[in-house]
């Protein structure tokens, strides 16, 4: 089978080729009402790298992404998940760990910006409280630090009491990223973060994502192959077979884009299938 050959090839790489993964998914299968939405997906994300997940609509990309931090049970409460997920050497699924605590360590940025409908300051303070930070005296410094990290401080430092929804789409998305960073996540998941943004805002978010990997690992779902080529270190190509999403090929971005091993991958990156 094509998928099995691909995974075997990847496992045959020397053990010293890459460091211990920051995030590892092993045999992830997601089912809903007897139908397998995602079948037996295994991959590793290394420290300080950007992993892009690409593939046609309906092949399980977002399903896989939301499984990584257990958001799947919010979007699909009846779904069942098999397999396990390991974060920095510690199994976090299956686990009795509080899902909210896990989402502080594996944060997620959604397709459309989702700031809370109150002030910029309150958006940030809410995230600090949710992460269990009770040192209110430190909030101003932490808010400034994280708004600077997303290049918003100079624009917003005198507008912190403005409603967050009054910001532009690009500013809202960067605010959501700053809010997510307040919990100090090890991994940040992005689900099509630029699809609702104009080109200038998209470029700003891409640059920000590239900067973020200096301190954490990034997993991004994108339909934009040019974006994946620009910012990712590795690519995972998902495709649907018999109604189930599968990992078809995994490798360095240059290989996936220019020298894919699988014919289906080659056809997708060349625009022959969608």
C-alpha cells in the first residue's frame, strides 16, 4: 500500500537525523457514527519547526489538528479517537489531564479571528486568568510583552480600552495570537489563519508565524501551497481514500513540493487534483 511504503521509508531514516519530537501523534484514528474520518495517522513535529498540513478539502486536516489539543470533542462531541498524543515526552492523550490545561500548552488559532467582544485589555487579562495566573500586578508587563511579540504594541498601547472587535481583521488575528501566547504554549496550531485576511495582513501573519518558531513548534493547516512553501520546514500531505483521511506523504517541504515520492502528492502540488 502506498501509505505504508511512505511511512516505512520515513522510519528507515537514521535515528540521529532529527532531535526528539516536541509533539508526536501515533496511530490517530477519528470515527463518527461508524465512519472513519481519519485513519491511522502518525507524525512527529520537531522543536522550533513549522509543520504544514496540506491536502484537498475533506481529507481530515482540521479534524487532525483539533485532535491534537482535544478540541475535536467541542466540534464533534460524538467523535471517538484512537491512538495517542505525546507532548515533550509526556502522553497527553489518552490522559486524565484537564483539556483546558492542555490547550494552554497546545494553543490554537482559528480560521477567522475570534476576539472576545470586550476591550483589548480584557481579552488579554482573560487569557492570563484562564492560564491560572493570579499575579495581577504583572499583567501590564505581560500584556505589553505579548503585544510587542506580535508587533501590535505601538499601534494599540493607547487603545487598550477599545473594543477588540473594532480592530482590522489582520489586527484581530494578531491579537488572538498574542492572547494565545500568554499561556506560554509549547506548540501553536493554526487552522487556515490567513484565509479571511487581505494580502498585506496575510504577509504580516506569515512573518509572525516564522518568528514564533524560535521559541516553539508550529503546526499550520493551509490550502495555500505557496504559503506552505514559504514558511514551513516540513509538510504532511493528507488525502481521502475510501472516505477516510490519510497521511499520504511526509517530508521536508522542498521534497514534497518539488520531488514528491507519491504520484498522488505530485498531482496535488501540480494542481491536477483538488
